[in-house]
C-alpha cells in the first residue's frame, strides 16, 4: 500500500489557543522533522554529511541562532563544523574563510550567519558559495533557480512556513495569501513558494508603504507577516478563520517581539504561530533538510 498522503494523514498532536485557533507549533514540527531526518540518515548508512556555519563578530542573538543550528545538526545525524571570525575581520579574511569551505569536498552545506558586521559586503561573501552548498538559498544563483522553477535550495524561513501549512493541513490551492514584507530572506521567496505550482495560492505582496494595509490583509486566507514591525498585525487585519504566520522579529525593550499581536489575533484566526516557537524553529529544521539534500546533490 502507498504511504498516506498528507490529506489522508491524521494531524496527530494539535493544540489550540485559548481563543480556539490551531496553534502551529514550530518546535513540535521541527522536532518531528529532525527525528525523520535522523532516521533517514541512519537508513542511508550514516554518511558523513557536514554543515559549516560561519559567524563573524559578536552579535549575541546571532551567536544563539548559530548555536541552535549546530546543536540541531548533530541531533539530525549531521556533522557540524564552525568557523568564527572577530568583529574586526576584513572583507578578504571573511571571503578567504568561505572560499576555503566552498573548495572543501568534506563540507556539504555552508551557512554564513547574517547580518555581517557593518562595513562588510555580504553579497560578495555569499556569492562565493556554490549553489549546491548554498543551504540557506540566499545567493543570486539559488534565487534565480527558484524564480525559474529549477532544482535548487530554497530559503529556509519561507520553506518552514510552507512546511507548517502542510503539517497543519491548511489548504493553499485557490486561496488568497498576503505576504507583508519584501526581503530577499523571506518575503520575496515566500511569494514565489505560495504561488508556484502545487501550492497554487493567489498571492499579494504587501509592504510598509502599502495603502490601506488593513483592507489588503483582511482579504487573506493565509497571512504571512515578515516586515519587522512589532505587533503590527491586530484583529482588524485578520479575516476570521485565516491562518496567520509570524516571521517578524523586532528587538524591543520588552524583548523579542513578532509582527503579530498574538494575544488578540488568536481570538480571530483559525490557525496561528506562536512567537517565539513558531516559524523560527522551522527555519532550523529546513536548514537541516537542505543540508542533507546538498549532500545528495553533490554525491549524485
Ligand atoms: N539571520 C537571520 N535569519 C537568517 C537566516 O535564515 N540565514 C542566515 N544566514 N542568517 C540569518
């Protein structure tokens, strides 16, 4: 018998918010995906697959993110290699470190944590990463492949949003999706992923200068907020029953805050991601999946 399709699969553990919305639990789904990957790596004979992380400077949150990525790589049965350069590293030093990893056959995926310290040109660094090893999907060539519908790595955060929609069986085909934010890291690839064949949503790209954002958002069956404006999205923006996914991160005095005012929006939404614990952990799970895909691409 064929394996159950996502439609036939039961949802398994699903929690609801106090207001009754499905809680799209990124930590839970990340852990499920990491366990599945570890099982697959073991079933394939435990090949040595290495994710290299590059951290430049001493931004504390970046250090925490890279630490989580390294820890989850090991849990997924992958090897983690880490290269660290000081905040005073020159452009040439950073590029030399990335070029060395690009040329090293024992490294399958390269992740350069962004942002780089002021004064460094991230584009020039990223463009040294060959497409097969670009597990973050951020280089011009990976983006070009996504636009052209060619095989390649897809940026992990928007991919994580798609995985959450799949896991919680939120229909996308023929639905209206609104993505707020036009970054290359999230908003632009998110539009492509939601609109491409298979997902088949009708997608609107909104941003900080969109006129009457409330009306635009209220049309959405799926609302992805990735603009980095703390608690921008209130119940007024949300069509009752819509799926709301929060990708925004703002560092405020009250700590890290998302784009969505969770406490009030969960009363209206049909499904919602928590912040933290929603889209962030999914980024890491997708990075691990991309790294294993990189190994397979590099080894035929
Ligand atoms: N900084 C914040 N998010 C990301 C990400 O997904 N990839 C990289 N490389 N840096 C980031």
